[in-house]
């Protein structure tokens, strides 16, 4: 039998409530229980000094890169590993590696690498988010318009053939380029379909929700906006109880006032959850990189093309949590839920996102200032700030 151990903290947040002076009991890759420190079995090993706070590991459904690797530029298992390790340094224990609009042959390479990462149970790897190429040129954002195109029968048949082979599967599509019938086939195959990079009117959203779409990609960005007579995708997303919405909380992609309004307006049970949309710069001193042959510049917390178009984000998940907690005034518990419980619900990862018996032992230790002390994936410490090293490869 795998031996169990305890991790103690002044507070443990399990995804629903805080536990004071508690201990997280871990057995193998799973959580056994949360108990008071006085009830830790005699002789059970305890890991390290008590933390200020233990919380579920963060889940990020939109990660383009990190640690100097951009998945489109390095669509390999090694690239995936670099990205996962970079984000573990900021508390992310599960992420969807995102492949944006590119050449078909490169997407096939990326999916093959996702298969390898899934087969090897790469720590932190949850699956692939295919963002494009079936989008709207009118709302292309940083996606190369020359590579955007409608979904064909051949495209759909290929996606169906590889579904389930590379971990969880998420795909962002625009109604301009994909039909509701195609969305139905994608959801039947196991894809979580997200609407984004689209100029669709509000009324055009309902057939896609009925077909199985369950998410909206980076709310407010690259989509039809909320107007007085045309609510757009933003209005549809906030009013639909079925659409989970990703939000980039860096203060550049969405104004804090708009964030406040969206959080107050969102109809449940679906929620708004945090995403980073992070690029290769996370965890590095990079001043820029290339994307589809175009230069991306890193300045003052922003990543932009030469014309000023935002090109992903230069932020990690812990910083997003701090932003909504400190700048928006959200209770810490709700800020944490936006990075744990809500994305787990959105992607259908029922074994993650909360510290409950039987779930994966993915968690973070934070100090009193909400700085990261250590990151744990499947009951193993993969990074701690005391040693400033990754343990996954030690």
C-alpha cells in the first residue's frame, strides 16, 4: 500500500470552504481527507513546515507557451513539457496547451505530440486546445488571416478520428466557419466546443449552444460586443446559463469595470473562469518572439504585434488570481474558484479543481502574501521556491 503523508496549513481551502489549522492527507496520487492538525494519525509523516494556505492547483484552459517555448513554434512533447514546467512555477497544475491557427500539417504534428504527452502522463498536461483555424477573419485578433478557413468534411473527419487520443480536447470555432451540425459531431466525439473569434450576432449563438457548445473563448476579446440593440456574443455569453466564459485578467485585455459588470451579470450555473492566454515569455526575460512569421513585442506587461494588436498575454495564473482579488475586490475564495473549480467544470475534469477525497492531489502552498511556496501534482512536489528548482526532472 502507498504510504500516506500530511501537509499542514493555517488554512486549507477545499474549493467550497476554508478549514482552519488543518491538514491535507495525501495517499499516492489522491487526496484521502482534510482533518484538523490534532487528528493527524500518530507517526504519519508531515511534509515541511506549516503553510499559510493550501488551495487546489490552478487549471488553465488556454496556454500558448511558457519557459521560452511557444507551442506553435515548438509543437513537440519537449515543448509541452517546457510549457507545463514553466507554469507549475506559478501554481498551475493542469493546463490545456493551445495551438492557434496554423498550417494543417503543423496541427497534425502538434496533435501527435499531445498523444505522446498523454501516453507518458506528463505532469501538468491536461490536453490540447485547438484555437482555429475555423474562425472569422473579421475578428481574427492575432491569428493569421491567410490561414483562417471554413471547416471541411475532411477537417471534421480527422478531428473525429483523433478525439480522445491526446487527453482532453477543446476547440474554439466561429459560427461563420463551422455549422451547428459540425459542432454536434465534434461534441459527440468528445470535444468541448468554445465560441470565439467571431462577429456572430446574439441570435446566431443559440443554435450552437443547442448543438453542444459550452464555452466562450477569452470573453470580450475578438468577438461581437454587447450593444444596445445587438447584444453580440458577449451578451449571449453572459445571459446563457450553459456557456462557461474564459477571462484574461491582466488589466489590458479587459477593463476592470467591464470585468465587474460581466461577473455581476453572468447567468449560472456556468461561470466565468480565469485563463492566462500566456505566451512563451512566462518565466523568461524574453523581449519578444515570432508568431507565424510576425514579430511580437514584449513591453510593459503587454505582448503586441507591430500594429499594436494584442498577441496573447504576459501573465501567469497566480497573478490573474491576485488581480481579481486585489483590483476587483473579489473574496479570495471566489478568486481561487475562478482558477480551480470553474475551469474544471468547464472542461469536464471531474477529478480536479477541488481538494476532496478521491480527487487528484493537485495543490499549491501559498504564504501569507499569496506568493507561491510550492506546487504539487499527483501528490508529488514538482516545484518549490525554497530550492528554486523543478523537482519533476530532478
